[in-house]
């Protein structure tokens, strides 16, 4: 049952990744692209966490945490740049 739930979560995350990737390339404004990029990173973190769960490796959770922190800082920097420039 657990494997089914993880597989279902991976399939949903894959569909969400494709939709966010479409918005990233198709987005009419830069703000749409930033939000899509942030969504892609969150989905990537979800994928890392799912792999960590399947493999039973806790070190992957540390990687996901660092990736989340760097992604957050990157989105903040780009948003500030678009709002008023650095």
C-alpha cells in the first residue's frame, strides 16, 4: 500500500512538473516565470524527498533542505531585481 501511495505521489508530482514547466516557457510575464520556477523547485524537492523515502537514505533530506534554502534565496533575489533593481 505504501509503494502505491509513493507511486501515486510521484505521478502527481510528474504531472505538476510538466504543467509548471509549460507555464515557465509559456508565461506571458516575468512574474509568471518566477512563480513557475519556484513551483518547479518545490516539485524537485518533493522528488528528492520521495527518493529519500524509497531508498531509506536520510542524507537526501539534507540535500532537499539545502536546495530549498538556496531556491528561496534565489527567488527573493530575482523578485527584488524585477521590482526595483539591485
